[in-house]
């Protein structure tokens, strides 16, 4: 994207009453942001969905000064901007009708990773939630997914810290410009995140930070990923809004169940009860539901040996597969007298140890 086109996009974005949808409609009609700004107001009013109110502030000269100031700030602070028309714009987000026309980012982010998960939840995380996140990230790490979260208190920062500990690329979606960090106490983790991931936002550096920004931010968290995971949530909260966005985008939603009398599990339990989220107990559930496969480059290099250390459950599954050859997941669960979700977890761990491999059709066999 040329600097002139980016400047024109910023001018349109700064224009009051012109939202992302209207800007996209105008660009679709005239081919570029620069061309839109060259049009007469009467010409624009002839377009469906573009009324007098949306164009009430169109074309004011001072907007160019604000856009140039933002462009200069981006250049000086190493901020990258990508428009929804560019190939490098995150593909899944591009498919969302309300995706931002410009996404600002800083860091080293690989949007080509085929496995992208969003993890959200309460700011008042419990030990149960913390333990689950640490265990989940440790289990999912061999598949090298990109993890999205909001860099806020509680579930968000616990997720980012766990990703840093396991070398997973992680991205914080911010509810303000890239010129600040909220909460300020999390500034200590910024450099570590940017070394293997980064931050994104659709807010300018000059944008006023208000708490309602979080709702706008949540659509990006849901739109970037293949699936959204809610770790803990009260009966109401921003993470439930993110889950609602994800459902609206036809993305998968997972929720971690909790005890019925735990305040921070009410939201998750309701999502599961109302069939708005899959029940999530461990990383194997993600692998199973999303049909993820371990690629050769992600598999640990383990030579086949006679004395691989197996747990009792793994030994039970190994003996069954040794005697019966290729078997379906459900069949293994039935004959080993274990729940399907538990067998899926056991098989994932055995696959990581190099003793079983998945086959098409949810079949598994001994290596």
C-alpha cells in the first residue's frame, strides 16, 4: 500500500460517522480511498447505504492534518499498517463483515500460521483458571499455534506469560493505540511478546481510551482465530461478548466448565448448557474438534524404542491397538472403558511420544 493510499484511508477513518462498513462500500464503488476523496458529495450520496448523516463531516481539510500526524507517529515508532485489501491482512479477519479497514501492528507476527486460537476470560482469575491455562498451553505447545488474547488482567496476561514460557508466538489485541499499554503494570512483558509475536489494534495513537473500547476490540480477538476459548467468566463479561462475536462469525467456541456454585464459572457453564460452546477439558479436545494433525516438522524427533515410558492409561490403549491394529477413537474408548475426551488426550500424548499415529477417518494405529 502506497503512503498516499494509507493517508487517504486514515482521512476516511478519521471522518466522523463513516464506519468501517461505509468506507468499504465507498472503496468498492470507486476503487481506492484516494478516489473516494476526489468525489463530490452529491456523487457519494447516490450510493446505497450512504446518507446525509454519514457524509455530514466529509472532506474537511483539517482531517488531512490529523492523518499526516498519525502517519508520522507510525513511521517514527515502527508501527505497521495493513488495509483489508492487502494480501498480508489476516485472512480470517478479512472474512468478517465488520473487520477494520486498517489494522495497526508492532512486533513479529506470522499470520500464515494455520493454527490460531483466541483465549479470553475473566480479569478475576482463580487458581483453577491459572492452572488450566498453564496445563493447556504446555499440552498445545508441540503444535505451535499462534495464541491471541487481550493483554488485560487475569486470563489474558496469564495466557501471554504461559506462551512466553513455552516459546509460543502470541499476540495482544489492544483497546487503545500502540502508543500506550493498559494496564501499565503489564508493560514489563511488552518486549518479550514483541520478540515472538506482537500487538495489534484498530485504534489510533491519538484515540481517547475509554472502557467501551474493549467491546470494539473483542470483535478482532474473535475474528483473527479459528476458535475462541473462554477459560473463566462470570454470568456477564467481555469474554462472553467475544464468544458471541465468534459464534456470529461461524467460528468454534470452547468453554472450560467449572463447579455450579463458582461465580467465575457461571458464564462458561451457561455457554456449554446453551450449546453455544464445546466443553473443553484439555488440549486434546481442540485437536479432536478442529481436526488438527501433527505435521512432520512439529513432531518431536523420537527414535522408536522398546522402553518408551507410558502411563497406565497409555499402556491400556497401546495393548488394545497392538492386538487389534487400526481402530476408531470411539472404539478405543469403548473397549478401554474410558470417556472419549480422555482417550483423545491419551492418544495425543502417545503421538507426541512417537508410539501411535493418527490416520484419516479418526483412526489410530501403533507405529
